[in-house]
C-alpha cells in the first residue's frame, strides 16, 4: 500500500466536479478545467491567428501592427511597443499598462489573468507561464471520451507584475507569482515565488540578490560622463 501511494497509483484519475460554470469561468477562477472546451479552443485559435498576423507584418507597418495588437490585447494601455514575434494563448486575459516594451519572442500563456503595470521592460525570450499541470501522470495525461475525442485537464495561477520593472533576457515567470514595483529580474532567472518591490532577483529559482537604492543612481553617473 505504501509503495502504491508513493508512486501515485493508489487513487483513480481525478475528474471534474459537477455542476460547474463554463470552462472559461472555471479556468479564470483557478479551477481544474477541460482544455478541449470549444469556447477555449476558439479563443486560442483566434489568438494564434492574430499572433501569426502580427509576426508576419513588416516592422515598418506601424499602423498595421498596432491594429493587430489592439485586437489581440484589448486590455493594453498607451504606447505599447512590441518587437515580435509574440505568442499568446488568449491575449484577452492579459492586462498591460502604459509604456510597456517587449523585446523578441515575448510569450504569455494567459489561461489565468496576467497583469502588467506601467513602464515595464521585457528583454528577449521572456515567458510568463500561468498554466499548471497535475503532478501525477494519471491526472495529467490525455484521455479519450466515448466518441474518441481527446481531452486533458489543467489549471492556472495568475501573474502580477508591478510598474517600473525590468526583465533581462530569457526570464521565466511561473504562475502564482507577484513581482513588486521597481524590480530588476536578472537574465535567465526562473521566478517561482513572489519578489518584493525595489529588489534585484537572479537565479534558478530566482532569489533576491539585493535592494535597489539611491546609491545605484550615484553609480550610474560614471556612464553619463
């Protein structure tokens, strides 16, 4: 019995509770949901097509690129600057403040709400990843309905990023994380826990290296000379 429990074989695969709200409502509430739900599939396909359209446009087609971003990200603020390519699961579940810049390969899998403040800078290859999958393979693997169609379950955790943050290249932020205002997240960091405001965080898993103070402004004068 102990052996089965340790290997995760003691319980049958988890199933969704009933009655339930729409799969989209359950998803946004952080509950286990059916990824194959038709409404969700349609929203993901729409976002995928919009991303493909944006990524195919010339960098000089500023009006065309912004028109696509307006469709993909209805919750964005003023002066959004996105280099592309971009990859969003839904887009409509992401809220972005004013004067946000995203460098190449910005990826946001917004199956849970993603909230980004004002004046945030994202380096290349930054990924914001709310999706969570069950740890036991019995709960995680794809299943088959009686009609032969495939489905699987996952859940999401929101991401909140405060204003005035800078993310170095290749940063990954996992679901359930809040990053405080004025943070710097060093290149290559994997953020698995909350980061307090006005700090520098680095590493995998990311940890706070130090605070950011007015002394950093004094050091910057060397570059201004």
